[in-house]
C-alpha cells in the first residue's frame, strides 16, 4: 500500500513529466476514460434500484442481445470522450462501425476502442464485470478518419487498460511502462494508486477455460488441459486448480494479481470463426497488459500483439497469462 495517496491524475502528470511517456492529449484522454468508468461503476452499483438491469430490445453487430447496461456504458463512454478534442474517432463492441467525433468539436489525434461492459452475462447475477479499452494513434498520412485507420496491430497501442466493477472498482492501466492499478476511493470520488509494477509469476497451478466446450477443442488445447487435469499423477507432476468467472476482465484481473492462464480457444463448432473474443478491444488491450506484467499472450500460434487486424470486430483465439504455461500450450500447437 502506498504511504502517501497518489491519485490517477498525479500519477499521469508525473509520468508525463518524467519521460514524456504520456503526451498531454493522451493524459487528458485517460482521465476522461477513468471519469466515464466512475460513472459506469455508479450505474452498475445501483443495479435494480437504478432500473438498469435486464435486456434491451436490441442486438449488437455480432448478433448478441444487448443488456441495458451495455448500452448505457457505451453512451457514457461516447458522451464523456467526444467533446474534449483529444480523439478523432471511437469504436466499440456495441457499435457496427466507427463513431467519428462530430465536427462541432475539435478532432484529436487518438483513436479509442472499447468493450463498454465486458462479461454481460454476469450483469444480472451481481458478478464482477468491467470496461476494457485500447488507445491507438491515428495515422498522420491523410486528413479525416476512416475505419481502416483502426486496423493496426496491438503492438501499436499507446495505452490500454480495464476497469473492473467488483467488490472494489479498480482501474488497471499501461502506457508501455509497466502495469499500475488504481482503486476507486468512493468517498473522495478519485482513483488512488494501489499497486505499481504488477508482475505475473511465470509458473502457476491455476487455469481458466470454459470446460463445457471441451469436446469442441482442437487437439493441442485438449492435450494441455488433459495434462493439467491429470494432476500430480500426470506428466505435469502437480495438481491444478480451475477458475472460470465468464468475465474476461475478472479472469484476467485474477491472473495479474496471482498468476494463472486464461484460454478462450478457437473451437470446431464454427470453422470460419477464429475464436469468440474480439481482437481489437478485448484481446489486444489484455495482451499488452499481460506482456507488460511479464506474462505472454498468443493465439496458440503467434503473438496476439503482432496480428494485423483485417476488420474492426475481428475475433481471435486467446491464450494468456503466466509465461511458462502460455509457452507450453503454444508449443503444443507446433506441427511435429
Ligand atoms: P461479451 O463481450 O459479450 O461480454 O463476451 C465476452 C465474454 C468474456 O468476458 C468471457 O471470457 C467470455 O465471453 C465468456 O464466455 P462463455 O459464456 O463461453 O463462458
Ligand atoms: Mg466483451
């Protein structure tokens, strides 16, 4: 625990001063995202009292039924971010195409992508959910902004993070200089630095995967999990524990706090679909955070951050967390 409370604002100002890691516009952007997360946190906390639970009458671009809170969170993020002059456009899991900042506001140089409320299936049952975000720079070679400007590999991110709405509301952030964690002080209404330089242990005895899909997995993933399940009598020589919250934010948060491996692999049910999770606003930000914390993230074959996206809502197979475990399952994908 830090002795003197350092607010998110002070942390960002000091980062900007120290090494110019965070240009002024990016600092403003991150402050605004944090403010939006505070307001989403309030809506989430109210639950039934705020009339925010349950399903809306709509579907998103991926054909998923939207929850009321999905839509509220999306609107909060857009309204908070559109007028500040730091953004050119936004993209979200909940919107078919990009949202260009209206021309009544100045256009900035950054692009913001988000999953406004990840883990929607958990909203109504009072289990932790979160907002995931990724920030890219708009290419400078042309005026205006188009969807193609967003199609940059995750390695190009300039900031990434998530805010988890659980027993505590916690913002976890990287600007490429390690991972820092801020807890919302509800009385003060501000995020306070509570952990710096988060490190994921390279080894773990904990895995997270939706086991009900086992019969659909590809052989390398099946082999990896079978070996974990065999416990101390199997080839791994140790017993494993399993956790599956079904909120990626929460599963990844646990891994950042105490290690583990998270897998949402491609499976045989939908051959044309390379996975369930979305590359640009789920896998990329989480992969960068994990790498910044000394972990590893692949799709079984290549580093997630190196994948060149073909479209905004592209899906990807995800394996991330403790380095030695991700290395192992990735090795199992190598052709013999
Ligand atoms: P969402 O963005 O529609 O909420 O879906 C993503 C979620 C992840 O948070 C989680 O890891 C996964 O989907 C859960 O999938 P499943 O329902 O198969 O357990
Ligand atoms: Mg999601």
